[in-house]
């Protein structure tokens, strides 16, 4: 009865969904028959022990890997066979588990590379570099949002690990994605950065959908509306944090040892 | 706490970097002026044909470096564009009576077309596979040139007239020809410089640094690589077409795999990813070839030894090492790779 009542309660529309998503590497099924619904204006967490297939799900959803079976729908369009760069242009943008910045570009240039394509400034080989200066205002705004103002002109490789992650979030936001996939955005971050990033995620999720892989369960309970637990490539439990945390199987498989 | 320390160090390196880049632009300007002056007066001291050969190979190496140094793609088939353009230019100038400037442009356009085909097949692969595909396709082109009637097989296209530039400057005059070649070289260099310092060049840099991230930002990486490949091929063609007019012939030597290897050697010797490094690399190789051509000693052994020494001692190449040296850094250069 309670479930039914929840169904009737109006939930925001689904923007990204997967049905029967599977991926096998040879005989090993990394992801098996996963259904996911990511809703607008919601933060959805994907959790599970190491090797559960969380990153593989990310790679499948963003088309960095081609699923063995199943289908993916983004904003009403079937993207099961769409190449990764096109998926990104459609508004599904991801971050990576290992920090993905352009190491020998400055913080500003990192953000500008992301702004260049939507700004229509990516194929001009006859224009000087200074033509990119018109992106500065927008870039500075993003840099300030994530708190990197002082490091604006630093080379990305010189930043601390946590700051690199923050920079990556800034470049991801630069594309103004409709769906944001964050692979362990808080990993390796100091407490101060975790607070900042939590606030940013909560803020961006007001107008778009967020799916994140996260190990820090206090963050998950803090900012996520929906939690999906993966184990050995299959969905073990799903629901809000309280429901999932109560689940016996989940406690046994995952939280029993790591609950915060 | 450690974060704070890190931040301040990052900020200080950033400000140091801006100062350095200001010094660098002054140094660049000074070197540019000196270099230009030397090139302008060089024919008074050195054999002009040798200088022209050097300029052609320097442009070829810089075009190659556009791909290797700025896009991170190692092509083993660039002789196709250099030698192919030499054939195209020689043919249209000799058989169809095209003026030299149009002939060279036809060569460059032809090379760009070949680059489009080769690039289309090669760019989807990386590393050694990319190199092998380009090598295989360039070998196919070599055999095409051996068999096709317009290339005259083993003989090549001989006694190509240099013609008159814009209809009135006689290029049979060696001095005129030298300044024409210098002009082509400088135009080529300006195009390369603009290309790498453009919004497009920025995307190429980002692809070289983190391809996965570039894809996730929505860039169709293959298209950008293909763009760079075609540009590199066209500029290599510009060099090849010019060389055909300088020596007044086009032969199989320029399309052979040895030529593809030679340009890699020149680029590595000079410094990958430096704008002017390949010019020095080409200068060294061409000079060695020229002065050892008359001796009994086989030149390939000498270039081989020089190459080995360079790879063992100066990994960054001549100019790359100079940039990274204390003097280079004092002058404001910075070499990142």
C-alpha cells in the first residue's frame, strides 16, 4: 500500500532510463540486466562494493562501452547505438573516476575547452587564440562557482588532487548538461572540498538530473534522493537512503562493515 | 592545511609563468628577427640550391610535426604527401603549362586529398597500428607511382620548367627562385603557427592530453584528428611541390618509405612539439647529407649514429633541450611534454 501511495505521488519525469542493460567481457558478466530510471531534478546514487559494476554502468550509459544487451533512452531518444561524443552533445555528460583534466592547460583553458564547442568556437583554425577571450566571463563565473578563483591561471597538473576534481566538475558544468553522471566526485577530497562539492551538486540538481557513484555514505544520505545498490553487476536494492539502509541484504553485502 | 599550501604554490607558479611568458615573447621576437635576417642574406654566403633544399625539408618536417607534436599521431607515410605533391606539381607545370605558383597549390591540394583518404583509414587506430596503416597505404602509393604512366616510373618527371612567377618574375634565376622558396616557407610556417594557436589547435592539444575527456565533452575526436592530418598533408605537399620546382624533377625517392623515416628523424632531432625544432633537425640532416654525399663514407651510417646519440643524450631534441636548459629557461622558454 505504501508503495502504491508513493507511485501516485507525483515524481519528476524520467530523463535517462536503461532497460535490461547487460555487458559481458567474455564469460564474465560485469553488468547483468540492470534497469535504471534517472529523474529530472533528482540526485540518484549508485553504490555497491568494489567490482560491483558501477563504473561499467557509467561507461554503458555514456556509450564509452557498447552494451551486450538492453536499451538506453535519453530524453525520449533511443541512444543504444549512438556514439559517445554525440551522447555528450545531446546533454548527457560524465566525469571520470580518475581525475580527467587536461594536465598542461591552465584552469581557465580547461574550462574554455569545454565552453568552446557550445560556443561554436572549436573548428576555427584561422582565428587567433585571443578569440577565445570572449568565453572568459562565462568561464570565470564557473571557476568562481567551484571556488577555484585563486588558481585561475595555474596549470592543472600543479593542482592538488581534490582541486583537480573540482576543476573537472566545473568543466562538466560548462556544458550545461541535462543529465550529469559523476563517478566518485568526492574521492580523495578534503572535508572542505566535500562540503563545497555537495552544495554544488545539490544546486545543479535543481534544474537537472544527477547520477553519481559515491562511497562516502554520509554524502549519499545527505544529498541523494534515490539510491540503487549494485552487487556483482545486478541490482540488489533500490529506494531512498533510509529504505535501502534498512535492507538486510544490503547491510550484509555492503553496509555492515562500512556504514558511517 | 596541505591543500592551502598547495594552493599558494600553484598560484605562485602561475604568476611566475606569466612573467616568463612575457620574457618569452620578447625572446621569440628577437630570435624571429635574427632568423629572418639570416635567411634573407644567406644566399650571399651559402650555395642557394642547398639552402632551398633545406627550406623545403624544414617545411616538410614542420608539417609533419604538426601531426606528431601537436596532435600526438606518428605517421609513417608522409612521403606520400611530399613526393605525391612533387609529382602533381611537376606534371601540371611541365605537361599542362601551369604557372609555378598554381602548380605548387595543385600539389598541396593533391596532397590534401591523399591525406583525406589516408587519414580516413588511419585515424581510428592508435599508436603502432596508426603508424602501420599509414606505412601500408604509402607503400601502395609508391607502387602506384612506379606503375602509373604520368610519373614515368623509374625515370621520374625530368626537366620541369620553373616558369615565371605571376607571369613576370623569371624563376630560372637562382636568386629569384631562392626568395620565392623562402616566401613559400614563411607562408607555410605562418599557417602552422596560426593553426596550432587557434581555437582548433586548442582542441587538438586537449585531445593529445586527454582523449577520453575530450570525447566526454562532446568532441568527435576522429574529425579533429582528420582535420589535423589533412592540414599536415597539405603543408607537406606545399614543401614537396616547391622541391620539385627547385630541382626541376620529381622521382620515386620522394615517395619511398625512407623519406617517411627521414622526416621522423628530422623532427625527433630538432624537438617534437616545438615550432622551430624541426627546422634545425632538417638543417642538420640535409647538411650531413650534402657534405657527406661526395665522400666515400656512407651517409646513412653517420645519420644513424647522430640519431642514436640524440635519442640517448638529447631526448627532447636540439631545440627541446635548449628550451629546457638553464639558459633557455632564463630566456623565458618553456618546454612541456
